[in-house]
């Protein structure tokens, strides 16, 4: 079939960070592109699950992720939706706990607008409120996907597909093999619900942390640029701790939370504070009954932590809940087995690959699948993410992007963060466009040309 006989040259399923970047990159590369997203907005974890701030796009003080990620950040800054990326200094040499060394605060509502803007400016056909409910595959190729919305049900035929569902739904339905959870027992990282409190006396809270360092596991005070709007916060803090307070409140029956400590990021808006403090283990994010249980339990934890914060945390007496994740934040489900499985040693020791399509720089951050602890391991160097990890074994016109790429449980604990997902998505979109333009399979494109195209879009490979 010729390209004109297909509805689209590239179909991207999933409008989270990876899918948005894939769709923008494919369309900017000249491909007729459709982006299919079941929600009424784009952004996935960053908007629907309030997962923020974005973790590092730097290794030490060298930026290693730019491209579409940087385009999004720049647009956010334009609309006062971010400070831009800021450095997080630490008092322990070599430590970057909780951030990776740099963070990018952002406003979830402004991000929804910015992503719409960039997607539409690129020429992408945007299908919101649209579910894929059928995947038709044969002989190693996806032939079409069935979509449905409130008003219609139809088939879409594309030359190349990008699975950016996070869960690898399309690849799995097309017959791809996958792994789930860690190799020892199949348990995946826990799910969480982030939430924001407003009207915090931030000066009082920050001053307390400065004089009570012993209560914190880690803390950093991000360095803010000097040219911010006057109504932005003048100080910020990111921290994890208050273990003793948490334990005592639990013992008294005053606190219901699935972690032994609180992780808190003050926002660039004065008085707003984001909590990443809740947790439910043993949840299968591809099982709706599990997700329902998690949604209910996590909202109970959110309300409990809010009451605890108002009673015990300095500066929170007049604070109130102002927003909470509209859907569970899922860290890990299916990991599609591809031509190369990125391993923990690759990530930790800065592995380099001839077919690199993106860099990774976030430390290995494993939220324990069976208890309330975390394991954080720093990297020796930035590492390469190979194109082969985007190629599901035995599927020839489908690429995976985001947290469902071919990686081990441990490696995923680095690659899953949103800055990395955008870099991977951009590569998948450019590769899909190249394959469509050449009427070839995903494994037949010239990887060096792919790398050159990515560099022309300001990506770092």
C-alpha cells in the first residue's frame, strides 16, 4: 500500500510525556500524525497525576536532555508556568537524593495548555476522549487499531505506530512479550497520589528545616534565577524526612500513610507545597479492580496527611488542600521485551551504545514494592538509551516509548521519569516518521540518520 492509502503515516497512542513528544517530533519531521488520548487533556503523569516537579535533565552540571523537553519548558516559562530548570545543591558531596541534582517546577494547568499548543502547532491530529479498544495485528505488524469516543467508533490504519500508553497496551495486544515487576517475585513499584497544599507560611517552614536538619533524610534549597516575576516565591525547598513525627502520629492513630516519611517540594508559587507522600503496594496498574482500590485508599491517605501537616508541620496551620491527583500515579507495569533490554549496570555505569537515541541521567530510584522504604543509587555517568530498546521483539511497525520500553525493573527506576520519557518519545516519533517516509520497517531505518535528525531537533543523543 502507498502512504496515501493509510489514514495516517504515524499513529501515537497515549498523550503522556512520551506520546506528546513522539507526536510533535513525527509531525515536525513531516509525517501525517495522529495522537490518541483517552483523557480530555494531555500530559499524563504530569497533569493527571500531578507528578512534579520534573526530575533532572542534567548529569552533574551538564545538560543531557534538551529537544522537545526544552521546548516545553521554554513555553511554560513564557506563560509563567515554570521557573525553568533550577539547580539543587546538597550538603553531602556526590548526593542528589530525591531530585537528581536539578528540577523543573511547573504548573499542571498551564502545562495542559502548552502541550495542546505545541501539538497543534506541529500539525498533529489530536483525538482526545478517545480510547483504543481493538488492536489488529498479523505477521509481525499492526494493521489497524479500533478507536471509540462518545460520538463514534472507527478503525485507524497507520504505517507506523508508537505505543506511548505507559502500560504497553498496544504492544501487548499485538503479541509482544513483556515482563512485569522485579525478577524475584513479579512485584512492581508502588503507586502514589500526589497532592498540593496552599496558604503555607513557606518562610516559617523553610526556617524550621534549616534549624532541624537532623529530622530530614535529605534536603536541598533550589537556586532560583534572578529574573523571575515578582509574585513568584523567593525561596524553595525540596526534602524528605520527618520520620519521627510520622512514626509517632501513626502510633497514636493520627496518620494513615503508606510511607515512613514525607517527601515535600515547595512550589514556585509562594505558599504552595507539593507532597509525594502516599503509597500503596502490590497494585497491578493494568488491573482496574486494583486501580479502584488504590484510588480509594490513596485519597484516604491524602486527607490524613493534610490533617497531619496542619497539626504538626511548621507553617501549615492555615494551609489547606488545593489540588490532588485526578488519577493514581503508576510507576511501573509492563516492560516490553525488545531487541535490547537496558540493564541496571548500563544505567549505573554510563553505558554507551552506537544506536543511542537519548541520554539518561536520573539515579536508580526504587520505591520498594513490598515495604515503605526506598533505594537510591547514584550514577557514575550519563548513560545512553539504545534504539533497540524501543523495538518490541518480532513486531516490525511498532515502537514503544516512555516507561514501557525494554528495560529491567532496576533500569526502569531511572528511565521512567518524565524528562527521560520525553527524550525517548522524541526519538520514537522521528524514527516512526523516517520509516513511514521510506515505506520501510522500524528496524530498516539508518540509525545514524535518525541520530542526525534528532540533533536537528536540538535533541542530545
